C-alpha cells in the first residue's frame, strides 16, 4: 500500500505534515505500507533532519510548486501542474499510489480530482463525507459537507446510495440507516427540493431509508448517514467542530465531546471519484495527520472507490 501525502498542504506545512507522517510510520502503518511525501525535496529533507529523522525516512516525489490556501482552485490546478496537488493526483491516476491525502486547498483538491481521476461513470456529482459523533460512541456521516453548495434532487438521491455503500463497507454495518436532513420529521415537511428528494429516497429499494431527520437528531442513533446539500452540511460540520473548542475551554469534557475534535479522524473522503482521496483540515496538527494516515489505510482496505464503481457498473 502506497499512501501519497501532500507535504506542502496546510497552514503548518511542511513541519506538521512530516511530523504526522513520522508518527504514523511509528504506530499506524501496516506491514508493507509506505507513505510517499510529495513536495519540494530539499525542504522535506531539511525538515526531516531538523526533526532528527533520517533523510530517507520516506520516499519523496519532488514537486517544485505549491498551491496556496487562498488561490483560485481551477486556475491553480491548470497553471501549476508541477505543484504537489496535481502531482499527487498524477500518482493516483497512474496507479503509483493507492490513496492521495492533502490538508491543502480544498477547492484545488476537488478540482484536481475532477480533472484527473474524474467522477466514476454514473455518478452525477462527487461529495465529501463528514464524520459526526453519535451518542452511542460510534460515528455517523453527513453527505455532502462542502463539495456541492447547491444540489438538485437527483444528486441528493444519489448521495443516499453512495453514503450507504460507504458506511456499509467502511464501518461494517450491513444495512445502514439513511436519513434526509429536514426541518421536520413528517413526510410532507420541507422545501420543494427536500420533498422531491424524500420521494426519491422513499422509492429507492437499495437503501434503508428512515425518513426525515431534524437537527436535534443528528447525534443520536436515528440515522447512520444523513443526506443534505454541501452548504447545509458544511455549516453543520463547522458548528460541530466549534463544540469541542468551546466546551474544552469551559472544562466540560467527556468521551462524546472528544469525538468532535477534528483531529480524531484527521480528514474527510471525497466519494464518487475513480480513486481514494482524503482531504484534511487546513490547520491540521501532527496528530491530525497521523490519524488521516489511519483513515487512509482503512479506506484502501475497505476498497471504497471500487465498491462505488461496482454499484454503478
């Protein structure tokens, strides 16, 4: 297994990325798995030396350019083909990596995925799955949390299929419960869009649809997968992330609150593309990167991209 990791992506790159990779190498990577660092080779080697690690700790693929966090995604991808993100996608497309991970520019990661490995045939719009803690100690997912601010009914309906496949094979739940985020639990509630999506999901025999989910039920066991547009999902994700910081500052901590810490899973997968892609938080710490490597290993082992491809082919 080869995990391609963007060493130049994120607010604290490359130091945090390389530190995280060293942590993962120590106690996360299974036998035979390697992390390949992508970025400016001289800088990566200098950082390894500064951290007291051998220069040959990881294979390094040189990338002379860097896409900044504030750069326009489409322009950056087309004009900086020598940057770490396009180089990483090139590795994934060429089967030189099993998964590509970056805490860099999220928009560039999405554009890069669509330009290089592309959406799986039959998938209308890929989405980003966000992890949400459950009171039962497990994680649920919300799909989408930022790839698609506006969604049509058929896209949201397809997210239900994709989310169900992901949850089944990643978490090992045979018949995951799928819910639609809405302003009420009754069938007739919501906007014209959510009413149409409700009917699509209700008729879908491939999923275990449990109906509408109100915001007050996001963290309980009502649904394993919650479907919404990327605008709503992203707002929900950022609100959830804020819980951890606020409650930690006030001294209200327990196992459930700890699960809101973004470092726990370390990233979010892009679902519906021809390859395994994980996006990390821009402020990722070494712990977050370590855990993103764990997420990468589990994603590859679960064969997520292939399982979605098999469903549509």
